């Protein structure tokens, strides 16, 4: 089974892509905005300033996404995360564009930006910010799919290889069908094989449980995880509890109790395997 891990932080590797994309988008905006473009020094300087503004807006846009990745990951609620991301990134990008445009225009012309900038240009920028959000959302889900595939492959390898234990300086792999049980006893955890060998482990039962195929092993209680082959049956006892018969090991009691809350899960596991 795939172990439950915290969501792996995404590494977007997006910087080279946007270093190229932003000048291209800027050139496209020029083409859509102006009917006659004169290729001169003024146009080049204006284009470079607008490109730098675009880089600044994108970088702040990106910082918002990285912040949300830490504080509100998609796993906590995809719809809420995407909605908040659209709002915050768009507002951040527009504020940066407005401030830098007003500042550049004030330095160059000593006058405020024309009203047409707010009526038309900002609408174009808003569309591009939605496109950028779509790119980052797609990158996240692509990353999530790759992570899931890696976990699936790792899970398959664990099922094939078995459970790793340490015996002195040796590291051994125990096939799952050779393991009788895992149990916790005070300060240590042990694994018992069907050949009556015992190995001490440096992992808790909670961690061990996550690494085991659920069709073969069941966590009876806080102390014991048993393999199907040593379970002989069960008996109903008081208060809805079960007494599970254990055979084939001198290290284990002949019966282990299962609580009322876990009893239905155990019955399903025992009957289906």
C-alpha cells in the first residue's frame, strides 16, 4: 500500500520558461494594441521597460503561489485554494503593474498614465494572469501525478521485496509470507518470522503498519500486527470485543483481543482474505 506522507513541496522549475515567455507575451501585446509600430529607440526602450515590469509582476505573482503552497496546500481544499490563488495573484500582479507603470510614466512624461491604460490594458493583463494561474495549476497537478506514480512504484517494490530488517551489520529482506507478526513491548518493537526468528526494529508499529500490504496484515491492537497465516479464527466475547486465535509462535500469546470498534474491520479482513 502507498504510505501516507505529507504532500511533497512542488519544485516548479519555471524560471527559464517565463524568462522567455514574458518578452514574447509583451511583443504579442504590442501587436494587439498598436496598429502601427515604429521600430526605433523609443519603441525599444518602452518594450524593455514593459518587459521588466512584466518580470516584476510575475515574480511577485510567483511569490504568492509559493506562499500559498506552504500555508494552504491543494490537499486542504482544491477549490478554496484555486479561488484564493486567482484572487491574490491577480490583485498582486495588477498592483505591481500599476505602480511600476505610473512611476515610469511620471519619470518620462511628468504626467499620470492615460485613462485608457485602466480601461483596456489592465483588462489584458488580467487575462494573462488567469492564463498564468492555469499554467501553475497544471504544473501542480502534473507534479502530483508524478509523485503518485513514484509512490505506486515504491509501493510495488516494497510488496515485491518484503520488509527490511537489520541483523548485526547485515540488512536482510524478509518476504511478507515469512513474517508471522510485529509486536511492541515496552521500549522496543520486534518482528517474528514463521521460522521463529526475532529481529528488533527501530520503527514504531504505526510506521510499520503503513509499509505493509493490508490484504496480508492486520493491526489487532496497539501491541500486535499479525499475518493472515497465523490467525486461526476468532470468538465473540463481552462488549462486542473479539478474541483472535493465534497459532505457530512461541513469542505470541495464543489469543489476542480486538476492541469493539475494530471488530467489524477485522471480520471483513478475515473473511475476505
